[in-house]
C-alpha cells in the first residue's frame, strides 16, 4: 500500500471519528480540527472519549475539551457573548511530578520556560500544564488564531518546558536538537512592524531591530510592559518569538509570589476572555511578575496569532494586576 493511500485512509478514519457522538460537537466546537495533525503523525495518536479529545505524544497524554460558557464573560459584552471555551490540560506523569514535590520553587523556574502553557496545581494537588481559549460569537478567528494556538499548546505545552530544562542542565541552555540550535527566527522586522501598526496610539510602542516594545497604561502613571523579541532562542524548541508581559507591582515575599502565580495560572484556565491563555505567570529578576509565551518558528505561517497578541496582552494586564494587587493587599492587611 503506497504512502498516499495510507494517508488518505488515516484522514478518512479521523473525519469519521470527529463526526461520531463520542467527539461531542454539541457546543459547535470542532475538536477534530485541533486533533487532525496528531491523528496523522507517526508516533502520536488521537482519540475521543466522552466528548474529550485525547492526544498521546511522547510521555504525555493531553486532554482537549470544549466547555460551555459561564455567562460571565470577562469583557462583559452582551452583544458578543462567549460561545464556548477550549481547555488544554496535561496531567504530569508521576515521575515528573515528584521533582516538584521535592522543590516547590522549581515550578516558577519551569513557568519561566513556558511555550504555550502554565505549570500549575489543581484542587486535588495534581500537577498539570494547561492552556485555554475562548470563542466569541462575533470572533472570526477560529481557524486563523484559536486552532493554531490550541494545537501548539498540545504539542509544546509540557514538552517545551521539559526539553528546555534538559537543555539548561545538559547543553548550556542551547537546544539539544542541532537544527533547532542553528536556525534563526522566522519573524522579521517587517513582521514586527505589521504587529506594531495594530497597537493603538494611546499605547507608546517602538521597534528596535527584532524587538518590539509596547506600554499599556494601568492608571496612576503606571504601565505594563510588553516585549516581543525575535532575537532569542528558546532552549527547548529553538528560534521563534518570545513574548514577555511585565506588570508594575510592589515587591513581594517568596511565599506571596508563589501564592499569586499559582492563583493566576489556575484562574487563567477558567476565565472567559479574548486574552487567550497561551503561556505562564512567573516571577523573574527584580521581583517582576511576568506572563511568558513563546511562539516557535513553526507558528510563523499563522501570523494572525502574533499580530493580534498585543491586544490579547492589553486585555490580560489590568485583570492580572487587579488580582495580584488584591491578593497582596489582603495578605498584608491581616
């Protein structure tokens, strides 16, 4: 049987599985479109169980599920309600989770290496890497933005973090894959200029080389800072575009920092917002609270993802600042 015949049979089998009752398409979300490349790729597998897409890749099993709207959209637009949410979640295998039981501070370090998901702990104490997207009724971005984001959240959410950690420990922070270590970013200065052209004038922004910076006013003279940098390599997946959102927040103790980032990364999994959850909250140098995301070169053809990213982060910043500042205030007033 030739290769084309095998591929066609795989495709037809996946189409059939995606339209079966087990695929759970009653919310109008086509999880089969997200799962297609995993069903077609050698060494990976995809299947449906009770309306949940399950993708097996390497040591990970990732669940992708459509969630009904809560009716409490973060944007509060009555004429543009949320249709559904898409949640991507990978429970860590026991041997990986044990690493964080021995060193709780390591969670923050791993979230600093985020590609498309946040390492967090659920109410039962289990560790997971998670991402989320929300589809709105007047948002025509399913194919251009949400499907690529969720596919890459599946592929790179857990593996990007752990391959980066291996590279940091074994290869001086360089990607272990020689090809990934040698390639340059697919994003150009022209790409960043195109992104900058969509940032409102009220938000000061500029580009220098392969770095785009933008400020989002937060009131009282404070501003959140977004930096999109195509000049750095991710130690796990190689070249691409690094996004860092930094919030203006008062200094916090180690315990306070851990509590804030855990809460934010949990809340992101359930929040209905245009601020798609593709990244992780962590604390970095100078006690700065940051949301880290990395877009590998393979995502460059999906330019709508990164050209819209400043607006995504502009929506995220005031919400996160309100949550974090409120938690710190409450802790210190006791």
